[in-house]
C-alpha cells in the first residue's frame, strides 16, 4: 500500500472543505474567559418531562430496535403536530421518517432526488452543510445571493434568473440560519409560482419553525400546489432544546419516502428508541416550555439588534431562529479578520459570514442563545473592539431599552 493515501480516497470526499465554523470554535476552545456567540444551539436544558420520559423508557426496558421509520406513536404525534400547527397532513405510516437530526433528513432527500449533475439552488447566506450535501449526492450546488437591502429575502426575480435547464430542486430554509430571515405567506406564494412554472422540487428545512417571533410560521408544503413537490425537514433540536438528542424527522409524498426509507434502512436502521419516547412527550406536553424559551429569545433578539445598531454595526431585525447577522463593513475588515481580531483582542467568539457563502462576506453571525448577562458583557467587548477601529465614540450597550 502506498504511503500517499490520497489515491485511495474519493475525489468528492477529498475536495470537500472542512466546516468553516469549526475553525473558530477550535481557536476559542483553548482560551480562557471567552464568551461564545458562535454555537447554534439553545442554552436551555431539555425540559425535565422530556428527559424523564426517555429515562422511564429505559427503566421499562424499551431498548430494542423500533420500526425503521420510527415508533408509530411518534410518527402519529408528528403527523398531528404538522396538521395542527401548520395545516399540512401526512399519513404517519407511509409519509414520515424519524431521522438522526434534521441533517440526515436533508442528506436522504438529496440522495433520493438527485442524479449526477443535477443543479440545486441554495439561497445564501446559507447553513454550511447544504452545498456539501448536494455535492456528496452527485449534484451541483448553485448559490442565489441575497442582500440586506430587502432583509436577505429571496425574490421571485432572483429565483427566475438562477434557474437553468439542469435545475432540479431548490433548498429553502426559513427562518434562516444564519440571517434569521423569514418569508411570510404572500412572499412564499410568489416563490411557489416560479417553482411550479419550472417544475422544481423543494427541500424545505423548517428546523427553526417554532422560533418565529413576529409572524406565524408558514410551512412551504402548506402553500397551494407545493405539498406534492416538497420534502419537509424538521426536528426537535432547536424549538425543544434537544440538540444533543440528534432527533429529526422528514415528511413527504409517499413515493419519495419509499426511496428514502430504503437508504435509511441500509445506513441507520432506526433512531435511538429511548430518544423517540422523549420526543413523544415533547410533542404531547411541552409546548408551554417552547413558548417560555421563545419569549426569552425574543427579548435577547431585541437587545442584540438595538445595541448592535447603536454601537455602529448595522443589523437587520431577524424574524426567527436565534441569530443576528450584523454588517462589519464599517470596520474595513473582512469577516475572517474581524472574527479573529475580536477573539484575540476581546475574547468574543462569533462566526465569519463568508463561511455561509459569498454574500455573507462583510457580516458575522452572532448567536443570542446564551444568557442576557453573557450577551451584555459580549456587547460591551464588541463595542470596545469597534471603538478601537474608530467606529463608535459613545457607550450605549448598558442603556438600551429592551422591548418584550
């Protein structure tokens, strides 16, 4: 065997770039007194009743495999949830799969619908895994860059201009990671008209659906004519504070699910049994906890947006998720320069916007899924940092009126 292993590794895998987010997490990991605004997960512990249900299932001996697509009780609860909450009705036995996180659902979707060279439109700034997952499935990711002038929203004109004869699908994520942008029903309907006209498929990542602050979340599958062409992705990580549980689900027309289930059977078997019991409890009895967490996030969002704008970093008001995406162009630094210097000088970790696509350059992603005390201290440090760049000349971070 050769000492050079590169010849044994697939070209697709070798050419994938490492996650740009991890680089800055690794830098921050070895430093003391760092405030991280980089981690995209709730700072809340999973509600006790959910943890208790998982513990109880172990005590009662539920440690065997479940059916491949998940416990039928859980799939029924997911169907009830999607129908009641978002007005989309799926058959629990044939149209729903419980996955290992939402990411696996996206991976299964692309592996199911893509042939070699098919193009998938990705609205940027976008979560870092979307384009690589398209590539791994043999497709070609094509970016549609959005801008802050309209709140990073995808327009019908942008979509129309990006479509080619090779376009097979579009990936939508609303509320968006990293910008927090949401589209209302009317805006989604306008996008849907273009999708229908060009006979495209849709992978709709709605993992942040429960964290919509200003408008009720509209599922893309609920838009007229979109149900039959949409693979809906969701999960428990964000809304229910269950990131480490790695539990998601997908819902789609039966012909898609039949193929995805074959891939799932060969790679996974089933999601962990005790975690599925916890998820049943989450959907049955935990929405009051979700509302408490959402109120706290809304308060933090308001504080972050107001303060960032007042200290000189332009920041649009996100409609959901738990991120703000301020512009750092006034500093004259690139996204990576800003991130590295802020970390070294003030020990605040944020994520450079360019890792989310070319249109993210000149921005940074800050997660507000941490305590108000930590956010207040982080904003003081950020303000001090940009003052050192000659941007801000007054201290305001302690005097912002936070609206609930």
